């Protein structure tokens, strides 16, 4: 969920059924990922676009993200690492 909380917690906080929270979350997700919104407001940086100063000048992000073109906060990508690399991929986002 956007808040980082489970749907149970969001439903309790806003005093609505989990199905209602889920329905509205899906509507928002559909809007944000739909072509009408996405094509107007989203742009994937190109390989020659400069790195934003907020990333380039922050040692917390750079050089770790120096070759990253873009990221979505909270995205979880399933992976199947080799046996020797499994420890580095466990519970990482």
C-alpha cells in the first residue's frame, strides 16, 4: 500500500472495509498507470540525461545509483539468484 502499511492497518485507520480500501487503491493505480496520465506526466530519463543534483551530490545515493535510469519506490522484483549470491538478494527491494 502507498503508506507502507498492510491493507488491514489502512482499513482500521480510515474505518473502511478492506475491500473498499483495495478497490480505491486499484482505481488510483489504474489512473497513475493509464496512458492518459502516464503519457502526460511520466518520462523515463535517457542515457544522456544528467543525474539530478539531489542524487549526484548525496553520498547516500551516489555512486550506488550512478548508472540507474529510474526507479519506483517500494517496487519488489522477483529474482532467482545463484546459490552463492542468494544471501545478497534475500529481502531486498
